[in-house]
C-alpha cells in the first residue's frame, strides 16, 4: 500500500524536477511549474515521504487510507539555494491494489466568528517586537505542536498567534472571547485561533499587538503576517508568517494546517487556491523608537 502511494508522489515530484518528462498534471502542479518559471526558480532536487496514519476498510473491500505526504524541494534562485517543505494530510482510496482516488483533506473551511469590537478602551500596552524570535519559533514548530498550547484541527491561526507571542506581542482581553487577543486557562479569543477574526483584529487594534496594512507583498519583512481569502468572499480562511525573502524581495512563509516551510507567499500551487483569491498584508508595528 505504501509502495502504491510512493509511486504516485514520486511521479509528481519527478514531474516538477524534470519538466521535459511530465505528462498531464493536476492543476496545482501546473501552477507550481508556472510559478517557478515566473520567479526564475528551479527545483534542483527533492524527496517525498509517506506516513500512513489510519486504514478504514469497507464491506466492498475498498480501503480508505489516511496518510501524510511530506515533500522537500531544494530550490535554486539565481545564486541562492533554500529548502521548501510542504506537508499534506491526504486520503487515498485503494481497491484490489489499485489506486482509484487521492485528495488533500486538511484545508477545512470554518465559520467566521463574532467580529471584534473596537478596543480603544484598553489600557495602552507597549512592546518591542522581536522579529527574529518570532521567525525562530516559526522555524521550530512549523511541522509539530508546542505542548504548552492547545492544538486545533484547523491550526493555522493558532500557530501564527504563537509566533507573534514568541516575538513579544502581549496577550490582552481575557476572558472576553470577542475582544483582545489571548489564550489562557484552556480558553482563547476568536482572534487567537480563527483566521477571519485575526484579520479583523489586526485591522483595528490600537494597542499591544497591532499592525499596519500594506498593499504589496514585497513591503513585508520577516515576522510580518499574510491573511488569505481563498474564495474571495470576504471571509479570510488562512494565515501565514513571513520567515525570509527570496532573491526578488518576495516573502517566503511558514504555516500550519497545510504545514509549510519557506513556501512562496502567494499559494498559487495550493489545492485551496482559486482565481478569486484575495490577500491582506500586515506589517507588525511596535513601540520601538
């Protein structure tokens, strides 16, 4: 069973590396190839590993295989090399040792929570944002979970909040779940854990953790945040943190839920991507003088 899956994913990997040998590809792979051409990047080497987590067998003999696929890509751009990693939770259906279906399972869409109220009444909190500490945290935990925090099935925003807190952003607002930004005593604000709520919070916060919206990805620096509205419907579904810049001064990001490291910021190669996608770029601001 593992051999069947490895054959599939190695074929996809080789299609990305050996462009003259590719057959018809899934949309996200075609988009990744076009993105690499646009960025003048090349995948010079890669590998993939499969980890089977659970097998469910039906009465008809079909096997539903829940598994994790971990890609590593060595990327070359001009004279720079860096390692991009993407981890996908996937579900395959196998019957009579034949693969009859395979799809990503970990981009669940969650309902928007209560909007944040304006919070000028909070006592002013000053802090200095340690961008290096935030990035170091993102590098340490992008593909695992810190036991000091609750983990969610859709964990992207919880992870970004942890990174920001590691950089010195102070929690505030407990126990009001619709105000402030906090996780405490096995409880949390919507802004800590829900992408749409964090997007709203960063747009209005006047003290403590706050941000300035900018309108070009190249204006961001490591430690800044990108929010994604995949459907373009005004409800933001995903968040990432910038951990580096490429040779074209564009952000590379880390994220969870669809665990990624040093991924190009646009998510054009994601299964969640749609042509209607919208972004919000937030530069974290603090009280450094």
